[in-house]
């Protein structure tokens, strides 16, 4: 019977033998070493990496916000500069128009003065020319009148 028991024992694969216990102990030791010495540094490295990625994201957001603020300040400064340029241009136009109006007024006044002086000078020239021509015209008129009338001496003596 002992041989049959051994044969039955060898043939029954459901009964555990000693290797399964040893293998289980080895796996448990390997898992203990793995979770005790390998997993913590890996977790630490993963936490550090996640923290570094989070810092990069935060810095990127902060830089993006600074960029937006700088762009907004730039746009505000540009709009203010354009407005200031418009005010300067309008002021310059107004001053230019005022200067132009003043120059036109001065030129008009000078033209009026020159016209008055020219009219006075023409009047003086006319009077002088009339004064210069009056004796000649009087003599010519007397000569013509004498020719028409026929007696030369009679009209000359009366005119003198």
C-alpha cells in the first residue's frame, strides 16, 4: 500500500508540494524589496517631475499674463500717442490757419495802403500832367479857335 500511496501522491497535482511555498516566499521577498527600495525613489522622482511640470505651467501662465498686460499697455500707449498726435496736428492746423489769416489781413492792409498811395500818386501825376499840359493845350485851343474864327490876333489878346 505504500507504493500505491506514493503513486497516488505523485499523480495528484492538486496537492501542494514544497516548491510552491518557496516560490511564494521568494516572490513576497522580491515584492517587499521592490516596494521598499525601488518604488519610493520612483514616486519621489515622479512627484518632483510633476512639481517641475506644474512650475513650468505656472511660469508659462504668468509669462502669458505679463505678455497680455504688456500688450495692453502697449495698445494704450499707442492709442494715447495717436490721440496726442491728432491733438498736435489739430493745434498746428489751427495755428497755421490763424497765422495764414493774420498774414492775409496784413497783406490786405498793405494792399489797401499801396492802392491808396498809388491812387494818391496817380492823382498827383494827373494834376502835374494837367498843370504841365494846360499852357500847351490853351495855346493849341487858341490857335484852333483863331483858325476857325479867322482872326488870329483878337482871340489871343483876350485870352491873355
